[in-house]
C-alpha cells in the first residue's frame, strides 16, 4: 500500500518554494555582490594540546576579512585568504582562544593545538566572536566531559542523560526513568547516536545509570530544533554522541571506583602520530546495595550491568583517516521469585574520512547496531524464554563542500535496513506454556539530502535544505484483514493476507524541508528562526510512561503509518558584560501526525492482532525556554526554565477509537513548568563544590471519576485519561570534589568526589495508583522510586 503524499500538503509546498527561491538567489541574485575568492587556500587541523583529540565544531574567524569556517568531524577546516598578513582567531567551547598572525604567499597546510580552559582562580578573558551569537545554531545544546563532571552525580557516576535533563526543553517522566522527552516528544522520538550507531535503550539498571561511559565521551550535541538535513528518522530530537579517538602522543588512562560500579579507560598510540586506541569499560557490583534494603522483594533481587567500548583510529595519509568503534553492553535483573530480565546492545561503526580536494571532504560510514531483550520465566511447570529485538544496518556517504567563503553545502545519500523481532515465546522442557512465534518485520529506507548555507553578510546568514526518503516494508509477512465499517478488534478479524519474500507489504515516502536563518543585531546579540519537518518509520509500542525491557519496537505497516513532525522555532541570543554571561530565549510550536496511543486494557505482548489495540491521532506542543549561563569566575553554572504544554488528540471513527471524547488531553510527560539551577564553585585549585536544584510540575495521572458496587466489591470507573496531576517534583543535590596535590615529576593525579542526591529527602511521586477493596472506596497509593537521601563516594585516578 502507498501512503498519501503528505509532502504535497500546502505548507510543505510553500516551504519548498521559499527554500528553492532563496537558494536561487544565493547562486544568482547575490553573485554580483560576493567578492572574488581569495587566491590561496589555508587548510588547517585543530588538536587538543593534551590528548591530541581533534577539536570538532571550533570557530575559525579571519578578523580583518570578517568571514570564517568551522572545523569538521576530524578537526579540519578550510579558509581562502588573500596574499599578505592575515589575522585568524580560533575559539571553541572549553578551550582558550588562539590568535594567529599568518603571512600568506602560497597554499598552506597548518596544524594547531588548543589548550583546555581550566577552572582556575584567575579570570580568563575570552575575546572575539561567540558561536552562540553568530552561528545558525538554534535549539542546540552541547556537552563535554568537563561539563558532565561539574554536575553532582547519582551513585558516583557522571551521567550524560541526567545532565541533559538540566537543559531547557528536556524533561523526564520521573525519577531515574529510562529515556528523556524533548519539546513534547516521546522517548522513542529521539534519535540517539553513538559514533553514528543508534542506541535503542539509553540506560542501565532501569534508568539509574546512563549507557554512555563518560570517560570515553568526547562531546555530545543535542538538536531540539534547527535540525541539520543530514539527520533523520525521528521527529523530536537528535542526540549525537562522539567518542574520543585516543591520545596519539603518549599512553594514559583513568580508573575509578564508585558505590555501584568500577571503570577503567586506557588510551595511547600504537604507531606514534598515526594509529591510536581507546579502550573503556565499566562493570557493576550493585547486588550488595540491594541486600541492604529491608524488604525481601528487593533484598533478594539481583541486578548487574557492564559495558565496553573500543575505538581504533589510523591516519592512512594526510588526506585519509579511518576509525573503528565497537560497543557492547549487557543488563540483567532478577526478581526473587522466578523471572529474569536481560537486555543488551552491540554496535559497530567503520568510518573513512577523506579530503578529496582542499574544499571537498567525504565521510563514508558503515554501521551495524543490534539491540536484544528477553524474559526468562522459571516458575515450575511454566518455564519459558521470551525474546525480541532490533537489528539495524546503515551505509552512507556525506560530502561537505566549501564553495567559497560565503557558500557551504552538504550532500549525502544512504541506505538503512531494519529487522525487528516482535517477540517469540519458547516453552522449556516439561512446561505447560504454549509456544508463540511472530513474523519478523523487515524494511529498507533509502534517503538523500542536500543542505546549503549562505552567509549573505556579516549580519545575515541562512541555511536551506531538504531530506527525502523512500520506505518499504518487505515480506515474508502477514497483514490481518478486518470487517469494513467496524472498528478493528479480535472479533472483527476476517483473514490474513500473505506476502512472499521480497514482496512490498507497504511503501511510504517522506519529504523533509529544513530551513534556518540568523540575523545579528550587533556584535553582542542576534535573532534566529527555523522550520523543520521530520519523518519517523519505527515506533516504540509501550503503554508505560518510561521505556521498559519488554517494550516492543515496530516498523510502519499498512495500519501503523509514519509519524510526521513539523516545528517552527525562533530565538534571541545575547552576550552580557565582557562575555561573562550568555542569555538565550527560544520559543517553539510543534505539530505531530500519526502519534500512537492505546485502547484501555490494550495487550501488547504476544498479540496476533496488535494493530487492533493501537490508536492513532495528532499531537501538539508549544512553549518558551530561557537560559542564562555564567561562564567565568569562581562560580560558574546556568539557570534554565521551560514553560510548555504537550497534548494529544485521538479522534477515531468509532467511540472505541477515541480518548477523552476526541478532545485534546495532556500527554503522560506534559510538565508545564521545568526549572533547573546548576553551578560549580571553585574554592581553591584543588577543592570545588557542585550543586543543582530542579523543580517540575507534576505529570498527568488518571483519577477515577466514579465508582459502583458489584458483588460486595467497589469498582472504580476511569472515564477521562490524564485528568489530574501528581504533586510537583523538586530536589537538591550537592557534591564536593577534592583533587590531589600537584607534585613535580609525578605522572598521576587523583580526585575524591562526595555527593548527596536528594539532600532533603523529598519523596517525589513517580506514580499514583488506586486499589479497590471489599465494601471500601478505592484507595490511592503513591510510589516514590527514590524517597530518601542518597549519599555516594567515588575515587578516580588519572595516569
């Protein structure tokens, strides 16, 4: 079946026309005003002075000529400069600025090192342009390792996902829940990449610890809006996590011990200046903590995890760099009775970065990602194994073109493959359980994208582009048929249509225009705007608020259409003082089509008519985000506040296919108010304090609207979904870091970190539920995941 051509909708046509006109003007109407290209090409590479890691996304600015460039994925940049003396300034977040005086007389190849900007008691004055003001970045937050370690950790582990929750526009449904929500999107609407490989479960131990080992992370970029055209596949956000390449100068490492896990990271050169390695691993020993809990159901449970990361980089020659990344993780949780949950991820990424010409850079990437999860039941006479999972492969090429100083383009093409196992039940020998097997789903997605950035002047820049994808769900497979004129259900099922191997079960295509614009009011402030349309072909089928190990991933089929997201956003950005403070305010409005919800009492596992329990509708979210960051001095940190709403409307053709009578209702993760205050106070060169305070509105819950008696039992009636809210959430965390003394000639240093999570022991409710008893009205109960103060201690040594 072929979906309706939603790319032909009026607003898409208008946006496409606007982008086409702007690009035409960029190549033609302004061609008379663009200066002649400078004579000589300066090709440079930026490296971290300590680790020799490439510095990605740095800003290179030719001061006298008022144009610049940005370093790419391997730290390289291109400038075209006229003959003579030129002044070039290089700046990047977390590094001290570098000013170069160059004498240009021929094509030049340069390599520069940037010193990390450490938090010392002396004030560091950073001059020059600010990327937040002069770039096209809108709805983007960046984190690096130094930022992660400033935030008080839970159980001694620096956490990337927990750090993102302190940013505006990012929230979670509750304490230590798996996944995160961005600008009204559900957890499955976030594309999470680890060196270009997708991660389908971002946490260990049901959300208490992130799946990313912070010691191996180079940086992470979260795109909430203004999403570049090279990203696709999800409708809410993109979290792009890049791993370190490894130190090419010397062997180094880091080891750490916390309350729940230990970690070890090693890196260094295999062939000096050419081949490097990075190996990082973590393993838990959390069972002893469970045994300290007085309740038998917890103390007799078992929980464990491990993850391992390896990255190899080899500089073939000055124009070609090849990297290999491998990642493996495993989680296990066993209840004291007879049920064990296991899940794990295995990823591989192979990348070749090639400088074809001074102004052409090609990145060729091969990706394989596998996520498997299973349940082992060992109750006597009812023993079984249930397993499901997702296999993903991707091959793509991304070409960056520096046309001239004012024109840059990115073009790419790729092919993605999915194979989804919806769940197989296998009885053990002698079990009374019946076997159950569901057909695997297979699809391929081919896509192409183009993006063009034009700097019309020092004040005005724009970027326009598109992404186009073709999707096909292929056989072998089955599609259930239902009676016409009646709601889909097991009782209206007629027959099954069979499809052979390679047959097209359903086809869809998606057109995704992207557009961003920036206008600099002056050197201290700018305004920006963007429009994104995104398409998502894979869906998480879950009727829980957060991801659980038994949730299903499912591909779009004749009944489950691709989700479509459209977002308009704008923002005001300003430097305050002598670059001491950054202030930003962003507003957004997002519409989503074909969002998924569920009938009351929906059965999701081992359901042969699963599509009959799924409901489809539309969603909307809108809001404003404020953030002010202090960047210098003893006290650094930020305050972030979000005011937003997220709503859904499920209005099917029949009463059984409507929620709240077809009117808008709050999504499970709708939290109108979100406030976070995060800071670090550098008392001395060795001692620093960290703190964060968070406040959020309570999330929607469903309260009964009436009750009645039946056979001596009070039965509650739930008429409206998400009709009330739980109490507000708030929490204070503190941490203290004490570093070892710096001694001449000593090749190692260490640090102790003491942290207190939930200082005043707030019992924040994760959920509220109701139980009916004989002749008694329904009683409400509150569940708090962490309802007490949690202290932790960790020790780290660097060598």
